[in-house]
């Protein structure tokens, strides 16, 4: 009996030593991984402009290695006309994932792919004259965001193509291209400003030809605080021949 007990203790001790060794190896590998030097980040932004209305968004970055992060994002489109009948019951939503590459200091290249839900792209209705409703998998959004920042310069490019995945309306579905670019000068660690250009173009319209929705050209000013808070005001003119007036947009956010 004593021999059996001793064998059991020896086996338990051996297993514990193996687990301790494996844990030590895992800790050593994690400590040697340069990802540990860069924390995950999460940014929440509240946006509003005179076309899209109020559209809060979020973006998360989780380090994979020294040069790459896993990225996920979402936008809550709250303008009722993106639903059906102006009731807000089928508000458009967008969610996606991607990667953020860091080839050099200050440069982030972020390709992503998103999924929209609602009725803006798919048309929402199952047929002309039928009851309308939103669609899961309304559309797909491949996009590319490029950000650059150093001591004096900041810049951003965004290009996203919103393509309908479903057609729930006999009149047809809709696709559009949304892109912008801006570059700014950092007058101090708090204040930056510069020009802003933005284009929204319908590339496929239900029973019609594509056309520009707007073409904005203006400038922005941004205030950034050390703890990750920022506020930006952008305004200017609509260059499209069928413009509906000036444009203005405001964004406030926090990075954790």
C-alpha cells in the first residue's frame, strides 16, 4: 500500500513538473514576443454631418506581431432614411474585420472588409408594392484606410466600396463609392489643421445610371489631448453641379 501511494505521489510530482516547465516555456515565449510592448487599443468616435447624419463608430486593434494588428470596426448609421419609410425600424448597420500593417514608424495601412445590414443597398422590399423590410447581409464593404503621423504632419486616406449582396426590390439594388483624403499640419501637440476632400458616388442606381451624390472640398481643425481625446470640425463647399449647399461635419472621440 505504501509503495502504491509513493508511486502515485511520484506520478503527480512528475506531471506537476511538466506543467510548470510548459508554463515557464510559454511565459518565456510571450516575454520574448515584441507584441507585449504594444497594448491593444479601442477607439470610440461620434460623428455627425449634413448628409449621413449621426453615425457613431468604433475600431479595435489587437497586436498579432511587431508589425501587424488584427482590426475590427463597426458603424451605427442612425439616419432614418437609411431604413424604410423614415421610421428608423430598419436602421443601417456596418460591421467588419481586417488587419493593420505598420511598415514604418507613423504609418498604418489597414485593409478591411465589412458587412452591412438594412435596406440602403438591397432596396429592402421583396417586390414592387409589397411590404418592406430590412435585410441581413444587405451589402459587402471592402475598404482601405491609410494613416500617417509624425511630429509635424498627419494624413488620412479612406476608400470604401459599398456593393449590394442582395436585391429585395424589383427596381434594383444600389452600389456606391465613398472616399476621402486629408493632410494636416500640427501647429502644436494640441492643435492641427489642413485641407479635406471627400467624394460619395453612386456607381449603380436602381433603374438608372450612376452619378455623384456629393463632392466636398474644405478644411478641418482638430484638438487633441494627451489622454487620447480628440475633437474635429470639418467644413467647406459641395463642388458637384447639383450641390445642395455647404457641408459640415463634426467628430469627437476617445482612444483607450
